[in-house]
């Protein structure tokens, strides 16, 4: 028997049927019927944000830390356009989101009505797929299809634009099992011949490396477990992109650290010098590859990715494998075991000896201070004092983000939330709230720079309203740190608008929001202050004043290959040449 209901009620029913517990949103005229339907039920919790960009970043944090799709509800026009940055961020980092936007009534579309925007047109390039629903009869099925598209294949954000008259009108509800989703069934099983070629390369490799990315985490916990089993069984070294941290444990004996522009010396040189590269769920992005013509020049490459468009897009590989990582690794591991668990032991021994030499460089070393807090030291202490806790880390974007990736260790997937592909300043604070809503009893710390943090600081109001005890750990150097570093390396130390003027007093700002504010300037006070922050049962804004001109090293200068890295005490003058300048 079919159920007849309004479009607004369909939205709520479909969300319930999809198992949605939390919606992040902001009301407005074009979504008032949906908000009325939300008011009349108790199963779905609505988190009222302060800005629509914040809503999408919260949903990203929620999705990334749970593996479930995040849901957003915003109004038409500026509500939808304010969501665009978050949508693009989620698309770049493959985060599953379902964003519901209101729209002017169907008979007004195209008239430049109040709060009208071509939402479908605007968001087409920054969503995996989007829909404008003009018929209430099609609304519930479209929502179910949207969840399917967002979560299958390479995850990503989808958007449904719902005119106001569609929300008021009545139609028949289509339940989730009856929704037609057969048109989108991405391939999950990898080609067995290609997997066999991968295993053959592994058996003879002298200098292999696992290059892992966010795709391992997106595939689910089974993929991370299989990666660990594979690394343990083969003895191959493992490195990861920024988005893949935690897929392999930081304490694992095969761990080389993060690779890329600010990756470790040993990880980057291993990538440069390997003879077999096993890319698992990474997309050869420019922060990783450096100069493409010199990227890992002597290796044969395997690339496993569920997204066919990512294969051979940036780097040509010998063995492309389309499929879900968990399925492919399961088949590869089974095949490798069946063939006798063969590896090139002599080659591996030499390879690890070389890696140990690179590790001995101690590339993350820095000159500490007794009087100033070095940002690296602040993160080392945060790591030491929170290690073993039920901890989730989010970040803003900039130097602090790279230092956090270098100095914080992640033992499990879904514990690290950061903006990788788009590099969105303002991501971390709302993302930390989304994580905290999903994990109310966990310790959630947002590692921030003062400039990034100010971009969405209004969301502290959301944290207070919904009692989300998020800790905002601000490394305050009164500079746009990464911009300043690039200006030092590239623009003759002409620091054009890269300092933060007129900064607020963060302690007083915290008090204005009703939360706890702390300020630390002396390294001797740091441990006690961090512990006080952790123990406080509400939101904290922690203003940690750090060395103002510290550079983030090691670094591959833009336009250079992996084996030309700048280490801690490097001469930065003219470190980036003319060709590299366009790649910053």
C-alpha cells in the first residue's frame, strides 16, 4: 500500500529510512515546509549552524569520522551558494554528502525571484551529481537515488534542489527498496589478470613501496585491515598521502611517514628510488608528484582506484586496476598467498638498509627554544599528552596542518579530518563540531592557525548551543604562515599582506561565546595548559603563541623532483625557480 504525503514530509521520511540521525542546516523561506516537518518528529536531530559553509564542513567531519554520509539542509539562493565551497571540498576529497536545498516555486524558476539562483547550474561542477525535482511524485525516489550515488563508487557530494511548491504538494512515497538505482552500479571487483600482474611485480620487486591514499579509508575498515595484513606479510614499506593517514598505523614498523611536498625525507626518497610502486587509493595529485617528468622515474607502477577516470589521468601506469580497494586487496592477498608468499628477500634487505640511512637524517628535527614555543614542539606535546585517548583531530589549512600531519600519529582510519584537495581555510572548526556530534564522548581537537580559524569562528556559537566540547588548538604566529613561507622562498622576502593585523583577544572572544579561553606563551607552561584544556568539559579556545617566522620543513620546492628536498636549516633564498613558481 502506497503512502500519500506532502513533499516536505517525504524528505523527512526518506532521511529516516536512510538511517540519518543528524542534519546540519540553516532555515530560510524556501525550506520552511521541511523545517516544519522536522519540528513534528523526534528521530532526526537538527544542528543549527551559523553559516551554510559551516554546515557542509560539519557534515564532512561527521561523514569522514563515521563512514556514513553527512546530510545538509539549506535554503535557496545565498543558502545554496554559501554551500559551494564545502561541496567542492567534499568533491575533491571524496566525502559522501547529501545536500538538500530549497528553491523558489517551479512557476517562478527563471524569473529572478527573491532568493533565486540556478543552484543546479552553479553546483554541477562541484557535485558528483545533482537533481532539480519538479514533481512531488519523484521526490522520495530521487532522495534514495542520491544516497546511493553519494556512497557508491568513489564517494562524493550530491545535491537535490527542491522547489517550495513541491514541498507543499502531495504525492505517493516510494520506499528505499523500491527506488530504482540500477543505472549506477560501479565496478567493485578488479580484473583478475591485472591483479595477477600486480602480484607478479610484487614477487620480484627489489625496492617496492605501498603508496596509500584516502581511497583506503573511503573503502571502509576492511580495506585498512587488509592493507595492514599485506604490509605485515610482505615486509614492504608503507607511505601515505595527507588524506590517507591512519589507514596504516603510525607505530607500524613499515611506516615511512607522509609523502609529498612536506612529507618525510625517507618517504619521498623511497618514492623516487623504488622499482615497484603500488598506488592504493591515491590520485597522483600535484602535491605528491612534484615535477611529473621526474616522478619516480625507474619504477613500474600499479594503480588501484574505484574511479576509472583517475587511472592514467596524471601518471601513466603499467597496471591500472579499477575496483573497490577492499575487494582488490582481498583478491591480491589471496592470490599472493596461493602462489607461495614469494618476495625478493635479498632485494628487500638492501632496500630497508637504504631506508634506515634516510631515516637517520631525522628530517623532522628542529631547533627548539626555551623561551618561545615552537609550533613543532606544541604538537609534539599535544601528541604525547593525548596519545592513547579516544582522539579525533581536525585541522585548518596551512603550516599548522602540515606540522600536525608530521608530528601527530594516527593508529586507525577515520581519526584525521583535513581539507586535502581544495585546501579550504575555515574547514577545521566546523569539521570538529561535526566529528564531536558523531562522537560525543571523544576528545576532538582542531589544530588551527589564527588566520584560518577566524574564517568560520562564528561556529563557536554552534558548539556552545549543542554542547559540543571541541578544543580549538590555535598555533598563533600572527602570520599567514604558509603564504609567508612561499613569499620567503619565491618573492625575495617581500611579505605582501601575509601578517594578521587587528587580531582579537582570543581569551576575551572565548568569554564572549561563553566558553573557556586560554593563552600560553611560555614553553614551560605548555603541558599543564594542554592538560587543563583536555580536562575542561566544554569548548575551549586555546591561544598558543608560537615562533612567528618558523618554516615548515622538510619541503620539496615546487617544480623540483622528490630527491631535491629542503631540510630544516636549508637556505630558502630563491629555492623555488621560475618554472616552479606557477605550481605553488
